[in-house]
């Protein structure tokens, strides 16, 4: 007599499959959305905490191994969708539907912070996430240029600005509102007001991730951001030189004083000219995660100048792959924070 598998057996098997980052099984995490069984073929639908899950293939392999060994199972098919984990502190604090706010900062200028922020945003959108980017670098707004939106006229709907979209990312910047050759010389209160307006006076669509590109260094913009909204996590961008430790420490201290969890450090422009390893050494010294490094690549500058991020212009390049891996790590770190807010991020 042939054996038949039932749904309960499949669910019991799935209780042995762990989410590698959250450290709990898929059933307990309520990630198993549907189980369908027909003629020995088991189809499992799993809802991930982010479409940019870096360990999707590992989860799929583990499901197939666990369910495939059940008597009566001929084949296992795994389908994925995603419901991005939400920073619950944001509820009620904003008039917009944003699930997570990620700040990108640097201890000094010239390290490619905006380039990293833009490519991370586009990479997350390419993974299927709903993404926006807010250019909080009031004195040097470069996001419009890097997204090919410079000179874009801002529409108004229901009394609010409509953020233009490029490469799947919605963007807002003071650069849309003032002539490109205008020098803004604003004191703290005016800067604070402008950052709040970029959140509240914009008709943002529902977003899984809002990337906030902060000015270099530490100062009023960081304080204004932290006072305006709960920031899910912060990223520090630095360069490979040994002096990176000093710069990264300034960014780290600023985030910690503002009670912003540090997702990690990104080493940008790694290669023969600037060397390799300063960012990683800084992460180790400061006991925060090292998210990865991006190689020095002339196509990055070319893409930034032409308004086509490298993840779009050269999607198969090592640099684009580095940005995609960073985006997945950032998304995974955000999921861990939202599910286990009291647990420190692991240093790897």
C-alpha cells in the first residue's frame, strides 16, 4: 500500500527548519504561509522577512531536505514571498507608511557615502523591496544627480510634494527645490525644519525601507533626524586607509549618543590606490559588524556623474555584486533588529 503524507507531517518537518539569522524555526516564526500536497508533490510557500534575504537558497535547501525525507513525498517545491519586518517604534510617529528608516553616514566627506546610499537603495529595489531615499545632505544634495533626476520638476498632490522615481526608488531632496548653483547657508533650526518637511510634506508611497543620506561628519542633521523619527539602524561608510578608524569612530559615537543601533561599517573604494582593510579593522576595533567592501571602480564615478548607478549600468560587475551583497546584509540585519531588538548584532 502506498504511503501518503499529510499537512501535519509537513508542518512538523518544517519545525526543524531554522531561519539562520533569526535563530528560530519557520513555523514558530509564522513564515509558512501555505502547504499544498498533490500526488506526492509538496508545495510550500514561505513568507520571508525581506525580499532581499541573503540566505534564501539555504532555507530552500533545508526545506527540501526536511520535507523530502517524509514517506510518500515525491518532490518538494518551495515558493517565496516577503512581508518586510517593521520597526514598531515608527508607528504613530509619522504621517507616512514607512517600515524601516536606515541612515547612511560618514565621519568625513569624500568617502563615497552618497554613492553607497544610492546603490544600496537601488539594489534593494531590484530585490523587490519598496524603497525611498531622502537626501538629508542639505548643503551638498547629490542624490538627484546620481539618480538621473537633476532638474526634475516636483509635482504637488493634495498639498504635498510627489517624490519622483528612478530605478524603482522614490527620492526627495532639497536639490529639487533650489537651483543647483545655490549655496544654502542655514543655521540649525532652519535645517531641522527642512528635514522634517522632507518627511512630512512629501506624499511618500508605502515603503519597506527609507534610506536617509546624511551629510558627512556629525552635526545638526544627525540630531534633527534622530529627533524627527525613530531610526531603525545606521550605516557608517569609510575608506580603506588606517585613518578610517578615527573617522568611523566619530560616526559610531554620534549614532550611539542618539540611540541609533549601528548596523555596521562599509569599506568603500578598496583597491591598489587606497589599500584594503581599514574599514574592516575599524569594525573589529569598534566591535561592530563589518558589512563588506566595495572595490574602487571607475564605472562607479561614471555612473554617478551620468545618473545611472553601477548596479544598473554594470549589473554583472564585481562592484555591482558587492552592492547587492551589502543590500542583502543590511536587509537581514534590519530583520534581526526588528525581531530581536534586545539582541546585539553579531560581529562577523
